[in-house]
């Protein structure tokens, strides 16, 4: 019967299509999405970020979230209270930086919570570590390493050699490895990006608070940006009150830290990472609200 023949052909094609679809699903890499939020400056900015977090999670659907929290309490570190708020809002790991040591309440937090990091290349007698792994959505394991630069900063251990040992430790557990490189000098940051290329999923710069326009995938598959930028008050000098910052420059004397004003501008990047290789597929920087590029 010709009709039976046609049905048989359709069924065969359907079976072939299903097989193809299944094998494509098995063979194609699964992409893991990681959201990284740059240095949060001040309590009002923490509140601004917490308010924006549901929208960011809906927009980017991240499996893992990392927040740099080095400047939350008047520009200096964070305590257990602020860390708890960030974890409750969905953060999996909090990184910090040089300013973490200026807040005494940060030290017990570093000593007791392995998901709050400080740069790993400070002398090991200091509390805390700069290496961790965390379970993120769908049971994936995300490794996070933080090291700090030495150019125009404290003369701590070599961030490059510290990173070698840190990658060895973390890669025993997962291929998804995000590095927060907290550094001042652009050259040192770019150099460390190439140094780590192909060995980690991403090298993301923090500390200088202004997002750079060089987000890219390096030749061996590592996502890179010189600085993610800050999450801080829009009317400010890197988060600080404008008059205070001006007095520091004009008068060359110390002036009490005050936060800037205006809405919270959130800076971050979204990474897509191949879960089978740990290599980055894409890096998408964002700033919200955006900077105005035209005026009157
Ligand atoms: Fe910072
Ligand atoms: Fe810093």
C-alpha cells in the first residue's frame, strides 16, 4: 500500500531526527553562566544592588554569582551582616581586596567563612584565604581565586607564582575557575591575563572602579577584562564624595572619607563558560544605568 509506505518513511525520518537531536544534545557543550559584580562601595550601593538583584538574575539567569565587596562599609571591607545580605540575595562567593584590612570586623568573617575571600598572596599569617570552590546552580562547582597586584600597591608575594599554585589546587576539583585580579596597574593586569590564558575560565580585574572597554576572549579561551568597574554612587570620584576627593588632591592632606551621591551605578560582567572544557565562550560587560555620552 503506498500510504503505508509513506507512513513508514515519515516514521523513519522522525526517528532519524530524534536520534540526531539526542546526539546533538549529548555532544553539544552546556554553557554555564556566571555573573560578576564589581566593587560595591558603601551601604546605599549595597542596598541598590540588593534591589537590582532579582532583575539581574531574571535577565541573565546566572548559575553562579560573585560579588566584590571590599568597599561596602564606608569604603572599607564588610562584616558578617553585609555578607549575609549578599548571600541571601544569591551571591555564591564574595571577593574583596586591599581595603578589607581596614575594617576590623572583616577579619573574623575572613577567618570563619571560606566563601569570603581576600587576595591569596598576602602573608599567610593573615586570616582567610584567596581560594575557594562553591556549589552553584545545577550542582556545578565553581572555583574562585583572588590575587592582588604589586605595582603601586603593597609589596606582597608574587601574584603570578601564587596563581600557579592556586590553579593547581582548584583545578583538582573543577575546570570552571574565575580569577579576581585586584590590581592598580593596567599592564600588570593584562600580563596576568595572558599568563593565565587557557588555564582558567576568566581573569577579571577589580580595584580601579571604572569599567574598561577591553572585554575579550584571549587566544587560549580565557575571558578577560582589565576592570569590571564599581557598583557605587553615580556622582562620585570612584565612590568617594567629590569635594572630599578634590580636597585630597588640592590640599595634599588627609580628609575624612565620605561616600558620593546619586543613584547606584552597577558594573558587572556576564560570562558563558563551556562546562566540558572550562573555557569561556563569551564575556558581556554591562553598566546600569549607562554613562551619558551626549549632553545638551
Ligand atoms: Fe575597590
Ligand atoms: Fe581595592
